[in-house]
């Protein structure tokens, strides 16, 4: 711009009057100028502000700090902060949080202090809401941890004791009716223990903060899981095939074993005796897709997504026993790994294909 030309005085005046921030000039500790926005923030009229000692617009506990900075600024102290947050007192005595940007100026050839005042009430309110939200999240996190501890210790121990005695009754009772009741108790305690275990796992997954992944072979992991279910597989005379060849490397968290265990457990539990279960691993772009193929009753189309949510089951049309947490755990674990899970119908015969994906390493 041409430095020889001066901005008209009325242009500066317009900028000051239309400013979204308050602007004041203080000289000899008196307010000698205040723009409309500042008057709006503080609630005084021009006549009331003109000549007012600037200390009157600050709470008592802030006056010494504000006064010290004012006098140091007039001495051109380079170490004085130019911007800071504090509070002002409105005419009604209401505390208004503000951000002040102050600087030394010459006014009528004498030292003065010019301050730009920004009302930060909305910002402070937003910060408080955010802090409350953070505190709520932290509280919920600790409640979840506490619930997990209660479930895994305080509930599991007495349930285990009941299980032991109910099993003892089953083994020793000779009366047919009493033995039948003992078997019912024993079966339901097994369901309670399963619920406790699954709830504990789900809470732990929901509160994981430091997740460490290690490179491992998915085929070896699946074979390990299958060995853990050898007794159940033999009891139902199920033909289990794991179609893998070579290695299937992936960066995994140890929880992946829990996901595979739940998927295989479902296939065994809901499949008929002497049925076939096949586990395949195929490449799906940059993912491994693990397929658990069973010969069970299948899952209705309107339930295919719901069964992966907490406490959802396939409905009364499908004989599903369990807690409703097993597949929710699978979904949570696969999401932690950056993968997905789902179910689809078999095309060749009755049954389902439960699948899970995980990035290839």
C-alpha cells in the first residue's frame, strides 16, 4: 500500500465500533475510552465508564495482579505477558470470564494501556461440559473395571462351589427325582459360569487401553483351539476338518484365541451329532478370512446382524442356548484387530458359515 496515504480517521473509528471484541484505553488508571462491545460485556453506559478507575471492573482477588501488570506495561517491561485469561465484574456484579490482550500505546503523547477484551463465557462453558463428559467417561471406565473384578472373582468363586456340590449330588444321588433335580441345577450352574466368564471377558475387552500385537500364525492358533475342544468333538462324534496349508501370518492380540474359541464352540454346540465342521482360511484382498462352516439350523436373515450384539439371540425359532455374549465378544475382538465378522447361509446344504477377517501381516 502507498505509505504516503493515511487511513481516514473515520475508518479506524468504524473498525473499533464494529469490533466483536471489547476495546478500552486506560491512562492514569482511569478508563478514558471504551467501545460498544466492551460496554455490552461489562454492562455500563459510556458516562459511567468514562473516568472510572479500571480496578473497579475486576474482582478484589485479581486487582493486585492486574494493577502490577498495568504499571509494568507502562514501563515497557518486555517480560510482562501480553495475553492472559481472568475475570471482570459486570455492573450487576456478575463475574465474566475474559481473555485480555494488552499493549503499551501513546495516547495524546502520553503513555497509556490499550486492552482488547474477549468474552470467553461460551468457551469456559464448553470446557466445563467437556470436563464433565471426561469425568463421566473416566467414572464409567472405573465402574466397568470394578464390575469386571466382581464378576471374575466375587461371583465366580461361589458359583464354582455350587457347581462342585451339585456335581457331587449328581454322582451320589440314587433317587430318580432328586437326581433329575441335581442334574438341572448342575446344568444351570454351567450356564451361570459361562455367563460370568463371558461377561468378564467382554468387560476386559471394553476397557483395554494398551493393546499389544504380535506376529503369529493363524493356522497354529486354530489348531490349538481345536485341541481344547477335542473332548466335546469326540462326545458328539463331529468330523472337524481344518483346511490349511503353509503359514497365515497376522499381527494379533492374545484375545484372538477367545474369538476363535467362541466361533468353534458355537459350531459344536448348535450342530447335530455326527455332523461336519470345516474351518477354512482364504485370502480376501489384504485380509485373511477365517470361515467356520457348520451343519446347524442356520440363522434367519433378520437376525444375522443382531446376533453379534450384546444379549441378542437368533430367537425362539432357533434353538440357541447361551448368554448372548459369545458373538458380541467375537465382534469386539475382530474390531480391535481392524477386522469384521458376520454370518451367511450355506448354499450346498443346511447350516451356516460364520466368518471373521483380520489384516494379513
